[in-house]
């Protein structure tokens, strides 16, 4: 950002001039990215203390003191988001993403952050899932700082990792918020694709699918559709452009719930899949579920009146039942396993995805 006094970096620091033509060098990341904001309080978290930031694919768990106010998480894609001469992490591969967490709540210190989970991490592949935990470390520094990093956790008993996801656990993991970076000391292969966004939108005449990805060694995508959420068929092939690219595809609008996913095929034939999206269309439906998919709160909008609401899993097992006289309800599904669920409202059934 250019200002009257110089150039500022992504955090608004370290780029000011001092009445000379010389600029102070920045070691804080500058790059494209996305942000999330959420109010973190005892009321907004689920019963286990979790809160999700879906736009940045991160989540946190608190035990004890929470921020009691807004938290902003920024995920920035950069090259080398660290001091080049920092010996503490010089021997590790550093993920090309950089997380900045800013706390605007009433409580700024002595927080009880017990877990931080990061999804879609590029320094992870599925081939090493059995040995992933020992390879990763989490580093942090002040949210407006630059220079040296401090290791937060690398004890393998406190790290849970699977393909594209790593969770760091400690008691506490952090007492204040910061910049975070994840390192890989195991020389793991890098995924050929990082799916930054995959969305489906119901239009007047069709369904519009959009996605953005960072690609290296990816051949093509196959857009797949399912009418029941389990068996998928290909409806369109889209060839990869390489680098950071945007794509779109269309499908005819259908009555009921239709599920979509991306089959991502690498140059060597290796296949991975995206998360599943659900699009629901009822020509005269008065019920609205959103967001769908969801990882936390499912909002329900209904006609005014008395309603019976029942939640089932795909096997037909009843999970929740309640009566409502309100046109709007909220269900916390963050404790449920990922999958497809059915919500019966009076005599009509509606599907949603917990991811």
C-alpha cells in the first residue's frame, strides 16, 4: 500500500520513510490472500470450545479465557514468509502460506488456546500419512512483528496430521495471537494442487460452479454430480491452466438436492477429490437451509407456524428432535462427523452436508 510517507506491507508496518529516499525493508508477508472475522465468546463457541473460520480453512479451540470479541484471521500466499537469515527454521521447508491472527476482543492476553487446525496445507501429501506427525512444527511471532520466529510446538504427541490438514495441540498452545507459519522438516512432497475456493450457486436457469486453485503438475478436473450423495458421475472435463487459475462450469437445475465435487487428476494419473457441495432446489419450497455445506451452525428459515424438526444421518438414525414456533432456528452441527444429513421439517425432507 502506497502512502504519503512510503510503502506499507500487509500488516501496515515497516515500510515508512524517514524524510529520506531510503525505505525500511520489510520481512512481513505481502501477497494475495483471504480473511475471516468472527466474534469469539462463550456464546459463539460450541460446547467443546471450538470456533471455525471457514473462509481461511482454520479453526481454534479455547479452554478457559477466550478473546470475548472479534478475531480476524488472514491467510496470505507468499514465497518465503520469514527472515531469510533466521537460523531457527532455515533447514525446514516452509509452507508458502502465512497466517496472521489479530485479536480485537476485550481479552488480549492469558488466552487459553488449546488447538489450532489448518486445512489445505500445501506442504503435505497423502503418501506420508503414517509418518506425517513427526515432520511438522508451528512457529509464531508478534502479530505486528518481523524477524526471528519462535517454535510453538513440535512434539509429535501434540500434532495430528492427515492429507492437507494439520492440527497443533498444547495446554496452552498460545496465550496471545500472532503471525504463524508451518514448517516441514521431512522433505515431504508438495501437493500438485491447492484448492483455494470451490463454490456452487443456484441461478435462475442453472447451477453455476466456480473454483480457484494453485496448480503445479495437474492435468485436468472432472466435474462430478450425484443425486444421492454417494455415487458420482462425470459431467464435464476442464483442463488445468497451471499457476493460480480460476474456472467455472454449469449444470442444469434439478428438483431436490444435487451434490457436486471435483475429481482432480495429476499428470501421472494420481487422483484426489475436493469436498462435496450440495445444491437444493424446490420449486415452491418455503424452507431455506444455509450455509450448505456447513462446519458449524446450520441456519433454518421456515414459514411462520408450528413445526416439528428432526435430524437424521444417512442411515436413518435420529440424532435430534425439537418443536419450533419460530420462523428461524439454528442448529450447531460442529460436533457431528463429516457427511450427508437429512433434516425433516414436518412432512418434507431436506439434505445438507457437514464438512
